[in-house]
């Protein structure tokens, strides 16, 4: 700013010199002019400085906002990971649709739901597309590797304990209808959240418990 003031005063002196004479009676006018020039230069400098400070503040706020957004994304991911930790250990394994020898003329669709977590899940029910399962049985794997079916349970199954498997079944006279319906299970985790899981192990949180069909 000092250089600008010197240049301004120098310009005024040169102008006076070029006029070859000084009217001392106009000295107050020249003094006021110099003061006005100095004030103008100061105002411009101040305005420029304030703009630079404002830009620096805006850049800082922008970077802080980006940082906060990144932190919120991490927090959201960690929260979702914790929230779905138990539900992701539930497994849905569909069985091939086949003619049921115990029910002549009927085909059976079945799927096994296994709770692989260390806490129980509740209110487990399974649909084959729009067709609700009509039977649920507690199952165990025998030494020969086949399912041993035990205890028929109501649907939704009130409680599926840790490591427990349930076989859900439905029967229909149309094999094409059953083969065209994909199974999905809904259940409640230990924290009271409701989930749906399909045959591809695609897990989704549901906001409200689906009404029974």
C-alpha cells in the first residue's frame, strides 16, 4: 500500500510541475485530493484482502464439509455392518421341485432356513413367490447326510435357535407354477429388526413386518 501512496503523490507532483506554476491558494484542494487518492487505494486494498480471506474461509468450509461427508459415510457403513451382522448368518437353501411320493399328483417345493448365528431369530416364515409355505419342520443332518425331519412347527416359526435348521415346504399340482416361484424368508433378529432373504442370499432390511398371506 505504501508504494501505491508514493506513486499517487508522485503523480500529483508531476502534474503540478507540468503546469509550471503552483497556486498555493489551491493547496487545501490538492491535499484533499491526495487524501482521497490514499483513501481510495486503502479501500481497494481492504476490499481485495477481505475477498481473499472470504475465499480462504469458503475453501476451508468446503474441505471440512467433504471431510464430514466422508466420515458420515464410514459411520453409516459401520452401523449397517453391525446392524446386519447376525442377519447375514442366516442361510436360505432351496431344494429342487419334485413329485411327492407321499402325495400322489402333487409336487413339492422346499427350502431350508438355517440360523448360523449364535443368537436366536424369531417369527421366521417362508414364501415361494406369492405362495406361503404350508409346513415347517425342524430338521437335522443324519450321519448318512440326509435330513431327519422332526417336530412340525407353526408358521411363522416362533423361535429358530442358534445352529437350528427348519425345512419349509409347499405342495401344488402344477410343477411349472412351483418352479417359477423363488423362495424368500422373512424373520426378526435378536435386536427386533425385520429382514427378508432370498435364494441368492440377498439380505434386505424391512421397515415393517409383512402381513401374513
